[in-house]
C-alpha cells in the first residue's frame, strides 16, 4: 500500500510537515513549565517524574485509541522487537537528560541536548540516506548557535564543565537524535505514529521502572523502593498536574512530532524542533515572569532564521527536482 505522504506533491508535503513540526515544538515547549512547577513545588525526583509521565501517556492513549480507532491498538508481531528497542532508546534518552541536568545545570544541559540537530543530520545521511547539502548544514549551524544563546550557556554564571558532564550532555543529544531517527524509520516501516507512541511509551515506562528499582538510588533523580513511587502521596493537585503533563503536551507534542516524521526527513523535523526552547522562553516570560535578555532574543532570531532558511532551501530543492524529473 502506498504511504499517504507519498500521495502529496513535494511542496505540499513540505508545507504540511513544517506546520505539524512547528505546532509540535510549540506544544512540547509547555512541558518545561509544568515539569519546573512539579520539581520546584513538590521536589519530585526527576527519573520518577519521567516514569509517571510515560505511564500516564499510555493510560491516556490506550482508552482513547480503543474508542476512536481500535485498529491502531494492534501491531504486527514482527514490529514488536523494533518497538521494544524504540522504547529503550526513549528511556535511555530520558535518563541521560536527567543526569545531564544534575551535572551541568539546566542551561548547559539544554544546549548539549540540542547538539542532536547535528547528530540527526549526519546519522540521517549515513543510515537513512537523507540528503546533506550545504543549506542543511548552514541551518544546523544557525540553530545550534541560537540554542547556545537562548540557553544562556555563555552567561558568566554558567558552571565549569567536567568531562563526565560534557560526555553525559553529548550522549543526551545522541539519544534525542536516535529517538528521531527511529521515529522516521518507524514511519518507513508503515507504523502509524499514534501506535508507535503508545507502544514506545509503554515499553519506556517499563524500562524506567527498572532503572529506578535496579539502580539502588545511585542514579540522580531515581528512587530505590516501590514505596517511593507514591512520592506525591495525597498531593492531588500534584498528581493532577502530572497527569495533565502526560495527557496534554506530551501526548499531543510527541504525537505530532512523530507525525511530522512521516512527511519530513528526520534531520529537518529535528531542526524545526530546536524552536522548542524559544517557545519555552516566551511561555516562561508570560507565565513565570522570566524576562528575555537581548542575548536570548538574538538566539531566538537565529533559530527562527535557520528554520525559515531551511524551509526556503528545501522548497527550492523540491521545485528543482520536479522540474528535472521527466
């Protein structure tokens, strides 16, 4: 069966893919606001938060798909090993991210995580045979420079980096790139994006359960006993916000991101995702009263410029291919 994305003209497919990826970045940016509220207000351990977030995604999606499209709950057995590996990649990515924040601080960890744009472009070219022209490389450079400025990594208050911190941060970016590439590969295998989300987050929650219990509390942000999993206790507002984090921005954001991977090369979708810290900064400005400095504004403009340039570059390439095709 022909994939629906292949029925769209190249330019229309690009426009739709960019639009979906853009909305995904905007939705995902709200997760940082909710996570910050939970960690500051309730001091919930980060890896425990990641476990409940992934589990609540499954709790939300499972009945929703059962009511709307029950066929999406079924998956061919031959895809299960791939989805299991996909879930492991998501769980490892979340774990490295947590460790990176504890070692490097939020600003530097954010910068290092978005080196995934470069990893995704190079690995997509190597593994998925995606194009890697000068335009894409320039867009990667602009977006990485913008992320560095938005994150505040060059501020005088930034901590000095240890070798362990740098290595963990780079592995976070590599994990994000791996997640993106596997999402693109899943679409090429004919897996529905929502089916992929359901199974991937389900397997990831099992892996995170194991990471918490088997680490003996040695991983920063992990808990060591089953009793600790009810960390929030009777704080029903905290449970409600945690469920909202999963059922809202996580399900919608990751679902749209996976959907964009059916229309765009993995490297392009990941580059558009670098707009997420810009949206987060703007949300924090309005909701938390955090003010943007001129360096953050400059970084936002660099990221926006990189994404707009890439859209024009890819559109021109698609037009040239259409003209040259018989």
